[in-house]
C-alpha cells in the first residue's frame, strides 16, 4: 500500500522511522516506556530552539522576542525558553513565580492581565517586573503600593487600540474591552503617571491572536506603530519599550496555510526606519505564545479498546477532553474540526480505516478525532495529537470526571 498523503501540515516536520514517529530523537514507543504511563504531553526541546531560530532569521535583529508564558507554563519549558528569548510575558502570580525562577532579568519580564491582586503587584514591584497597566484604577493601586514599599514601580500602559486585528482567531483589542486603557484616554493616563512615583517604560498594544494572514498582521503592525507614535507625543521623555503584540498563528486544521513569516519580517524591515525617526530610543518587542511552542508539543494517549457501533469504529483511549480541551473542540465548538492525529507507532499502517478517537469521559464531546482516516489501530497503540504544545494541559478541565492527570515531559 502506498504511503498516505498527510492530511495536515505538521506531519511534514516530524520524522518517521520504521513507521514509528520519532520524538526527541527516539521512537515514540521508547519514549512512552520511559515516561512510564499514558496519557502524556511531550515537548521537543530541539523544536522549540528551531522555532526561535526561524524567527530570528526573519525578523529584524533589533526586535526583541518575548515568550508569552500562558501558552505553556510548564516550568521546564519556561526555563528552556528563558535561555532563547529576550523576555517573558506573564499573566498571573503563578506564572510570575515560575518566571522569577529563571535566569531572566526581572526587568525583562512584563506582567499583563486584568484583576492583578495586591499580593501579585507587591511581588512584581519588589522584583522589578514591568507591570502592564490595564486600567487607571490599577495605576493608582500600583502607585500606592510602590509608595508604601519605597520603590518606584516599573510600569507600561496597555493600550486598548482603536482598531482590530483582522482575520484573528481571538480579538483582544478594538471596541470596549476589559483589556487595556482605551487609546483616547491614554493622554490623561500619561499626565497622571507624570504626577505619580512611577517609572514609565512604554506601551503594550496587543490586538489579537491566532492569525495566519500576513497581510492582516502587517496592517496591524502599521496601525500599532502609528498609534504608539501618536500617543508618545503626550509623554515628555523617550519611550523605552513598545510591545507591539504578536498574534502569529499556527495551522491547526486541514487546508490551513502557514503564516508567511518572511513577508511579516520584510514588512517590519521596511517600516522600522520610519518608526525610528519618531521613536529613536525605543526597544520594540514582539510577544508570542503558541507560535513558539505549539508545534513542538504532542499529546499521547493509548488505545484501551476498539469498538464498532453500527458500522462506525471508535478507538477508546485513556486520554481526552479533560487533558486537551482545545483538540476536543472546546466543549462544543460550533463547527468542530480535527486536530492533526496519527497512530504514532504505525503512522502509515498496513491497513487504514476511518475511525473516531474518543476518551473515557461520559460525554459525546470527549472526542479527539472525529471520523478521521487513520492506520487501523489495536488496543495498546499510541494515538498522537499534534500542535499540542500550547493551550493544552493548562487550558483543560483536568478535574472533570476525576480521571488521573496527564504527565508532561520535555525531551
Ligand atoms: C495570550 C496572550 C499572548 C499569546 O497569544 P498567542 O496566541 O499564544 O501568541 C500574547 N500577549 C498577550 C497580552 C496575551 O494575553
């Protein structure tokens, strides 16, 4: 039988030997023995490093690259990323603790997100983490805490832009939002910063996520720089930093095209000299989560049973929605699509069939693959879900149905 055509983009990047997927330089079957039990997530260190190198190759060298930790907060992954990127972006006190355990300079760690607690703010201020302020009320709290601690807190203004990132999977700016200070109110905020004991760093302008269209990202970059230049005119000193967000997407579903990173990089190289004229001393930062880590990770579960119901094959596995909500379709997405899935220990397989991969939860939503063409699998075989290095375990309802937790390994 001829080798099947990969149905999804990511398979092209993974090596297959003797019909077994290779992960972290070893066959998946050996990795599963080493981990000792299924299900597990495996993140490939070499692949993480390669992704950062790819970005360095295409983006202008003067741009700093930050890792947005919420995409994958596993401490070992964060430690590895901290050696590769120029800064870490955190969004909670828990992420702050992990970030401060890395060798990263706290001044290169920035803390965004609404509803920061006073305890989180005290920790950030004491450590010298940059606080991306989401509201004027937060600014006043930060200033008051800084005064009590006799420290000038490092702050940036998160701006809710007056535009949206088009074709974005998740819109994070434009219109009314819980994130950031509305662009039109920022001049007043800057005046107040000048009256308070705050060490102003610059702006954070994040407009969306999971975007595969270079043209949309390029347009957002142009509008972001224009907005930053307009707002910077309201601050008497230079802007130290300008975080222009990220939003670089990865292909999850059949037919999705990779983001044209070369085009995004070339456009930045074209527009940066013009930006420099207005913001000569400003460090430009791009923050990325999933683009850095998603494709380096797989989720592996084991087939417990093969079941045929009215002619349809179900592979019942020990993993599912409780570990990997996004691959299951987020509790009933309007149109559910399959993540890339293979039987990892028989990728091409002697025989192929159409099967659904389901988990052990008592809900029809517990589905990792819906009627996909896969190698014919037997109990004991390993089911692999690709594109699982971001928003996997930490973004899943792990307590739902009280099944055992999944392990995570960095290989
Ligand atoms: C979530 C988030 C990111 C990361 O988004 P990705 O789509 O994973 O790249 C970056 N910046 C901010 C402010 C975020 O909230």
